[in-house]
């Protein structure tokens, strides 16, 4: 009988808790919820609550809470949400100084205890956090990826489905670039069951949807006073499942670029294939001149933040 896979969640806050529930419910493996010593009770409490949910729902997964990295030893997948989320009025970039310190500590813990893990970073500002984790762990680029594009694409998908009055399952969207105000929702790849969305929705509605997608995170922060967590967790679970079950889904993820799209030594949202070997491929696609210009602008914004992080 093969052992179950082990999924370590670094950060047991809003997204961490939801990730634990989804991973356990889908029986992706046993789950370790890790937080700082002050929040060990929160991690342990959520773990217990989820184990008891398993009794109601009938799923088998061991879920434990801890503040010790030794409990994450040998994890197959690590998902990092450690850090602080945005408050109303803040941009993701405003989190840089505080979350950089946290990601550095997390990277050391992961490197020492889960050296073979596939690592998904969620903490913001995303593109810099994932860059920093890769830099400190020294893990190959196939095993360190950032979650943003799946979430941003899902947001756009939901808005288009609502506007067109169709099932969200028929809508395909692609959002590339950095996970910030400069993200690039690619209308040229947006279809409703293969039909270009421009044939179904008028330009003014599509422009409004592009805008709403770009501000999709901020819209929720304004309403709730903190960041979204259900959809971010669902997005990271889709990536985890594609890896663990070798599904080879093509998903927009923040991947390390080594010449693709003309960028080097940078993390940014691009189409990737996620399978049993991790980020198996960065897929280079044609972009309209307008989209290409937006991608360049987005890359420059990410680069600027990476440069700022080097001084901190
Ligand atoms: N990539 C995305 O698309 C996306 C979407 C939403 C939120 N986020 C980001 O995800 C992060 C987490 O959001 P959340 O809503 O779960 O926040 P949260 O505050 O609910 O949870 C974060 C947890 O991290 C813990 N933590 C802090 N330092 C730690 C350390 N050194 N080791 C382990 N744990 C530590 C905190 O104690 C807290 O429990 C934020 O940075 C947020 O901006 C990213």
C-alpha cells in the first residue's frame, strides 16, 4: 500500500485553513498546517475541526497543526501563505517589507525540511515572494511556482459567465503578467465554448470586465477588510492536483523565466503545463501588440519590485 502524499501548508490563516479543508476533502494526501508558535493553537484547532468534518463528510486524511518544521519533513507539496494580507487602501506591493522577512524564514525552513517538495507560493506581493523563495532554497525552477494567474483567470471567467448568461464551465480565459495592477487579461484568448468572446459580448462590457478583473482582489478587500481566500485556495488546489495526479493542465502560473517571452531571471504569470515533473513547460503564445505592450509594462513593474527587495 503506497503511503499517502504529504502536503505542508505554511501559514494556517484564512487561505491556509481553506487549503487544508479542500486538500483533505479531495483526499490529495495528509495535511500539515504550520504557523508561528503564537498561532500554533489556531493551526491545531483548524486541523481538529477538519478531521471532524471528515467524519461528517466521509473523507480520509490525517490533518495536523504545528509550529515546528520537523512535522513538515519530507513533504511532497508545500503551499506558502505565510505573511500578512492587504487591508483596504493597500496595494499588494505595500506588503513587501514585512512579507519579505517572513518568506525568507519560510524558505530556510522548507529548504532544510522538505528539499524535494513542489512549492506553490501564494503570499503577496506574489511575483517577488516566489522569486525570493526560489533564490533562497536554490530549488530548480520546475519545483517553485506562484499562484495568481489561475485565480485572476477564474475571476475573469466568472464575470464573463455572468455578463453572457452562460455556465462558467463554457468560459475560457487567460490572465498573464505580474499579480498586480499591471496584470494582462488576454481578451484574444477568451472564448465561450470556442467562440471568441467578442462575438458574444460588446466591447464596452468587455472593457469593464477587464477592469474589474484587474481590481478583482481589491474589490473583495474593500468589502471584507481582508483578502479573498476561497478562490485563492481553490486555485492553488487545482495546481496541486495537476502536479500530484500528473494531469498536465495548462494553467497560467507565475513561472521562472529564463528567456521565454524575452525575459530572464524573472517570475511572472505565463501559460505553464503543470504535471508530475512540476512546471513541465512554459508555453509561449502569440500576443496582440497591445497585450505584448502590457506584458512588457507588467514585467518592468515586477523587475522594479525585485530590485527593491534586493535592498531590504
Ligand atoms: N497570490 C494570490 O493570488 C493571493 C490571493 C489572496 C491573498 N494572497 C496573499 O496570501 C497571503 C495570506 O493571506 P491570508 O488571507 O491567508 O492571510 P492570514 O493573515 O489569514 O494568514 C496568514 C498566516 O501566516 C502566518 N504567518 C506569519 N508569519 C509566518 C511564518 N514566518 N511562518 C508561518 N506562518 C506565518 C500568520 O500567523 C497567519 O496565520 C497574504 O500575503 C495575501 O496577500 C495572495
